C-alpha cells in the first residue's frame, strides 16, 4: 500500500463508496416519502368517495366496505360513536376510535400531529374540503399491517355529521423500499469494484511516463552518460513538465561536468609547463651550479604560485563560495589605493583616473580588490600608451569603466575572452598574457557580488570594460 497507485485507488474507492452510500440512503428516503404520499392519496380518494356517498344519502348498509385488508374504512359520528366499519376488521389504531363494531365512542377527530379540524361542520349534503392524515395499524384475519389514514367529514341530507376514516396499506411501500434496498446493496459492491479497477488502470496509465522517467534516470546514473535524456510524453500535463525540467537539469549537469573536465584538463596543461621549467632549471643547477638563474627560478615559482591560487579561487567560486559576512565596501577608496600602489612598470603608460564617490557595494573587500587589480592588469597588458579609469554612479548602480588604447576586442571574441584559459592571438605569450584566467576570475567575482561585466569599444580605439554593481544603502561601517 506504499505506492502512489495503491494509495490513489484506495482513496478513490473510499470516496466513491461513501458517495454511493449517501446517494442510496437519499434515494431510499425519497422513495419512501413518495410511496407514503401515494398511500395518502389513495386513502384520501377512498375517504372522499365514501363521504360523497353518505352526503348524497346512501345508507350505511349499502356502502362498499368489504375490502378491509386493502382499504379499511371506519365511520364515526360527531360524538365518537362508530357507525360502520369494513368487514373482517378485527383491530384498528391511528384513527382515535379503536372500536371495530358499531357502538358508542368518546374520541374526537385528531390527526397524527394532534391537529383538529378548524372548519365548521359541512352543511347537509356536502363534504368537507379539509383532510387529516394519520398513521396506524390494522388487523384483518389475524394479520396486522401498517396503514396511512385519511379523515374526511361529511353531512348527510338528514343533517348528521360523520367522519370517514379510510386507510391505504403501506405493505407495498415497504416491499418496494426493501426491494430497492436489496438491489442497491447487491449493486454497491460491484460499483465500488468497478470504480477501484478503473482508478487502478487510469492511475497506472497516468504514472507510466513517470516509471519511464525513473527507469531512464536509473540507466543514466548507472552508465554515467549525461548526454541521454528522459522521454517526454506527448500530453501537456504535469508529467510532461516534469520530464522537460528533468531534461533541462540533465543538460545543465552535462554542461557543468564538461566544464569541470575541461577545467581540470586545462589546469593540468597550464601547470605542466611551469613545473617542467622548474624541473629543468633545478636539474641544470644541480649539474652546473654556476649556471643556476635564481631570479628566473623565483619568477617561475611565483607564477606557479599565482596560478595555483587562481585555480583554487575558481574552484571555490564554482562551489558557490560566498563571503560569510558581506560588508559595505567603498569601491572608490579601493580604486584610489590600487592606483597609488600600482608600479609604473617597464612601459610608460598614462593612467587617467576620474574617481567619484559612488554608492558602496555589499560584498568582500579582498575579492573586490582582486576585480580592480585584474582589470587594471589586463588594461596595462594591452594598452599602447594610455588607460582611462572612471568610477561613478548610474541608474542606482556603482559603475566602473576601464578603457585602453590598444587593439581592442572583436565582437566575435567579446564573450569568449571571459572563458577560462582563453588567450587571444594577440596575447598568446604566457609571459605577457598570463594563463588566461584573469578575466574569467573577474567575471565570476563580479557575478558573485550580483553585478555584471561587459566589453565594448573604447573611444581611444581599444577595449572598454564596464562593470555594474548593485548599490548598497547600508551606512558605512566604523
């Protein structure tokens, strides 16, 4: 009973069974009320017929009162005396006059609800319009049965007011209700079984695509082939949406794994060259100590250290590493400090800086320093003679622009330069172009701070890098 199909079938079966039981009880109640109303009508017709005969002067002995079992009749006068009853009538209740033979009586005309006629006695030769209905029992030839009675008053031509009680048997009503009840009792289990079977089949058909998705995912897991996709049903329902979402997840996972594998391969390739260079220099130094170039060896070690640090930072960013306690950072202050400590370098470059007070950025001071350092390093590497730096506010954001007068970046490469280990033809040299991780790290750090970076054409003819950070409205710390 742990499967969805079993639970759905059980729930649907219980609901259908409860609904059928309620419906059956309602039908039986309506049928009983309808048949009781029909018995009231039959009793009323009999009572009015006999009352009409008495109103026209028909003597009691000439009345048709022989069918006591089907339509028992009792006639009493205004003082409660029984004037006539049906033949073979042994006992009667429900009329207020238990006597079954003509004789004195004391009861008055009373309905089952305790009501008494409100109208005056009808005039001679007329029948009252008021009808009172009661329930009682009649015994004929030793058999007792439930009846419905109708009471009608009439006045004979001689001025005598009498009340005619006529009954209609409820045996037919009881038998009909019992027959219908037995039929429903016999058919109810069958209907419940049909509902359960249909629910089971429909649920199995509805869950068949889910089983196919589960099976395909199991195959993908066991084989490790992320290029495979789960089947998508033609129906436009929730299961089809689940399949689409699953395939999108598999595609994202495939891209992530491919990117990770490429990253590992590229990292191994990039590390192999400096490690091989270090080994060669050490081997030469061991064999010929006088030929050991300590400065070059130190430079290779530093470059290897920076490369390892960059790879570690990228791995942390890929794992979703974020500052544990982000703080409002004054980017303008960071930029001024970076420009002050930046060495002049071997080339004579002019740096024009327009640093305005801009809204603070919520994040990590160390990582924002790395963003500024990478952008300026990239500009220095590709600039011909001049770099222009601008920091300010725009559209509620902190905007940083770094432009150079180098060769620029073609539109076809403006997205590719942010990929890892990518060096354009103009920057293939590892001495000048680095490992191709600077811009990739910069974009990842910018996006980790909720910002974005784009590249375009600078007025100077080179590349224009623009970064937009969401502003932080928090007050300065300290």
